[in-house]
C-alpha cells in the first residue's frame, strides 16, 4: 500500500498538500516512528506528540533557509523523516546510522546539535541577531517544551528576547495542561489580534501620543495598562502571562494536533514584528495508546512490542546500577533521617522512584535545573541535612560552578551520585558521560569514588554518607556484573585501592567499568606468558599513591578509565609517578580526544580500544 510520505523528498513537497492530506501524513509518520523505535528504542512519547507541530512548521517555512531550532531534539523524529531521511530512518540510533538528535553534519536541515535542555532560545536568538546584522529575511523558530522552558538558561534568553524585541517565533510545546474551549476561543481572537503588525504599530503610536499629552494622558495610559493586564490575567494561563510581562507577545493555547489551526496561526506570527510565543498544547505519545498511558516509560525506551507497548526484556540476572543505587539509598535513609535526595527531572532515570514514594518530603525534583539543584543541596547542607544529588554525568557538567563554589569551597557534606558515567551507547555524543572524572577531580575538597561493581557502589554510597565534605560517585548506565550485594554495607578506607589479581610483569590500574576489561585482558596476556597485576583503584581522588608506587616495580604501568584521557585520572597517575621520581614505562588508555558516536557500548569499547582484547594487544605492542 502506497504512502504519501514515500513521495515526500523534502519539506517543499508539503506545501501542495491540503490539511486533510497532512493529517494522513501525520498518521503515517507516527506509524513509522513506532515501527522503528520498537526495534531500536528511542524517545517515543515526545516525538509522537510533536508530529503536527513539525508538519505545520515545514509546510509554512522555507527550510533550510528558514531555521528551526529544537530544544533537546528528542522530539525531532518527524523532522528527520520529512527532510530526506525516511529511507535511513530504520538505522535510527544505530552504529553508522542516523542520530536520535538533530545533527548538522547529517543534514543541512539540522541547525543545532541539540541534546541538552533549555538552550534553544539562546541559539535561536543568536541566529536571529546574525540575520539582522546581515540584513537578510529568513525566519527563525525555536521549539521548546514546557519542562525545558523552566530552565535557567531559557529564562536568561527570554529576558533578552523580550528586551531586544528581536523578530523570532517561539513554539511552546505544552503537554501538561488542558484547554477550556470557551476561553480558548475568545483568547485565540485576542492573541491573533495582538500578533498583527497593524495592531502593534497602532498601539505604539497611541502610547506615544498619550505619553506626550501631559498628566491626564499618562493617567489614562496607566489606567488602560491596568485594565489590559487585568483582562489578560483573567484569560491567559499563568505560564503565558510571565512571557507577556517579559515583552513577548503570546497567543492563547491552541490545539497542537490540529494542523489547520497550527498553520493559520503560524502564517500570522511568522510575519509579526518582534518576538511571538505560540502556546501549543499537545499530548505526549499522541496517536499511540501505550505511550499516552505511560508517558514516563516512553520518554526514553529500549526495544518494545509495537502492538502492546511492552518493553522487550533482556534475560539478565544482574540489576541495573541505578536500581542498586536507589535501593541502597532507601536503606541508608531509613537509618538516617537527615538524608535527602535531589534530582533534576530524572526521578525514575536515576532510580529514585522508591525513595520518593517512601520519603516524599525528603525527595526534591527541581526540574531541568541542574545548577539550581546543586545550589539547593548547598543550602540543605548548611541546614544540617545530607543531600544526595543524583544527576546524569552529561547534565551535571552544567553545574560545575555550583559544585566548586557553593559546595566544595565551604566543604559541605553533599554526595553527588553521577549516573550514566562513561559511554551510554545509542544516545550518542550529547549524552556520553566522558568528562566527570576531569571536572570532579579538579575541584578542591572533592573526593571521587569509582565503583567497579554493584557491591562497591553500595559500599561507596555508605562510605560517602559518613565522610566530611563533598564526595562524587560515578557509575555507568545499564546492568551490573551480577555480584552479591552486601546486606550490611562496609565503610571503605578513603584513597585505598584493592588488588584483584597479582602479577609481576605489568600493572593494570583500572577504574570502575575498566576493572572487568582489565581482568579479561589479564587472562589474554597470561596466554602469552605475561603476568598482569589488576588493581581496582576505587578512588580517582585521592589516588592510592602506595598502589601506584608498587605498580612502578613492574615493566609497564597501564591506566584504564572510561573517560577522556585529556585531563583524566591517567594523567593524575603519571603526575604521581613524576613527583615520586619513578621512571617506568606507562600507557594511558581511555577515551580519545574526539566525540564518540552512537552504538552499542561493547562495540564502542572496541572502537576506542577499551575492550579486553584491545587492551591486551596494546600492552603486548608496548612491551615489544
């Protein structure tokens, strides 16, 4: 059966379609998204919810001359399908395939390599400013969700957008509120009226005349403003009013799944002088019942059954690290009433759902506000509490300043539980947690623990909560090694490693996930007659200098870390060797100075030389 989308080679083909035909295209796009993501996984709910918005934008704009900036970018699957990537869409998030996020190197229609929230307005404003400086006329549109627009960076951009009155359009994709039909109809009229250039020009002329008319004119003008604000406060939602106060014209909430209404409003606001916000109400997972019923599950999901929406479970006896952390934190919190948990819009993703259910008053989800979350932890620590901040590595890097100044400088007791550290696989370079070993180790007072398995994570968390000052614990995405989890956690000595395997020829100093790879490499080296000592370094800061000095007695010291080599912990070990005056051949293995693309983690290990076989080959080559 032929589909309309099979005949769409680019967005220009949408302009000849009727609204009714575009509705058919929307259904075809949804079917394609579900079919592909059921095999590959992905961000399903957000992409299904934004289909009509993206169709309407491409039908009214002239891309890639006109620019669409997607916030986060996880809602842009329809955009990829409509911009010449339908034939490759089955490769979504696969090694060598198309990215799950906008990627300028992949297509001229992808403006910005988005992957982190709340940055689209700043980027779009920069594009609009560059346009104005050039004197060209392309339209600039930012598409941002109701969660992302609450981020601090978004508000900083909104402040300048309203102040400068730069011509651009903001699509607020709001999937949290409903529309009152009567109020919506009335405010549609008011919103469209305010967006008309004739209305804005006449309003500004009347205001200037009244201001020049002396005290009486200014009195009338002030009374009119109060009356106008009262009417807007009565009809407009509070979340829209704040944008009006910043100087951004807002439409009333419109149905984000009504293509005809979307196109009509876009035709008007795309020609409005100054900034305009179009308040669009959508439903996450629209058109696919399992995603609508479980929006949090389908925010980011692995392969699933397309018919039922049931995740396809992999057979494994090992729990996920995030679940081990969540359960361990609950046990600690039952014994210590001062423990509080903080996350930034990632309750389930960081394993904190059970904690939130059992200790609702001690759980705080700040939304997409990593800087605020860490600042909040600082205040809680001042108040005598023990904050545990659980945030993905790639997102916590947005709060480096708060970690350094608000927490570490006063040496407060805050535990940072850094999930998704290292390579995360299918989400690719925007989500890989490659830098936390660098940015945590560089901060004075900070202690950094790197567990090599689930038991070490439980013991590390228990230890961190007993220590003075800030502690960071970094652990990977996905499943553990299947080791037994201790019923009574152990308090570990700070800065002390443990020898996993003895050997005199070479020393493999491994951190976290690299301990398992080092053990595999040691087995391979043994077959070649090379005896390797494997050391689980445990602490990236402070380093175990005794273990490093002992390693220097072998023929080769090898450091292994799932983080960037530049500025990483391997360089820290070389520094210790140099300070001790120990001259020994060394090999620093970690992630290269480039962005690692999407793919299965095991395949990426081979690509960057961190799997057991590559490590063994590198050691033999160096010894030779």
